[in-house]
């Protein structure tokens, strides 16, 4: 946890400003000490930044996918996983400007097959620990 991070929801900060502070704190938490990874030639679903965009990062044996959409409509993103990989932990941090709880963190036993992403208002960090680090567990994102 960050120093002062627990006070973000206090009456000192509210609305969009509080969301900006919270998203910055979680971005630092999720990406501090990471190394960018270029696994595929294209890191967006369509050939431009007008649709879903993702970036891959690694930190030790942890792989992190940063994912958002610039599209005009909600998009479903599919993840293909390596069937021989043993995924030990998946943590999904979701920012959603359309909900009262701007940021949420959930742990899952497996990588979800799909995630729906609202345009501009949602951002995801997906952290995966597996026996095949450096995205050896991930076959593709579509």
C-alpha cells in the first residue's frame, strides 16, 4: 500500500480529482519496476488506436497486461492461453468511471477467456503469475 493511499476516499478529495489520484496510485503500484514487453507486432486489436489497445509488462515472474479501449462502443477482448501453462494467480485491477466504486481489485484462479471493455471509461491491469513467465502462458489477445 502507498503512504496516504488509504485516505483517497476521504472528504479531502472527491469526484474526478479523487479518481485521478486513485488511478495514479494504482498505476504506480501496478507498473513500478516493470519492463515493457513486445510479444507481437501489433499491440492493438485493430490497426489504429481507435479501438482496443494493450501493453505488456513483466516484473520478475509476474506478467502484467494494461488494457483499455478508445472505441465508440463496448468491445469484448479474448485471451488465448497456453494449455500446458499452470496459472498460479490472476489479479485484475479495473478502473470504471461509470460506477460508484471507481477502482476494484479481484483475484481469480484462472485467466478469464474474455473481458468486456467500455470505451474510454474503463482501464484494466491484469497481473498473472504462472510457471511460464514472460507471457509463455499467453498465446494471443484478440
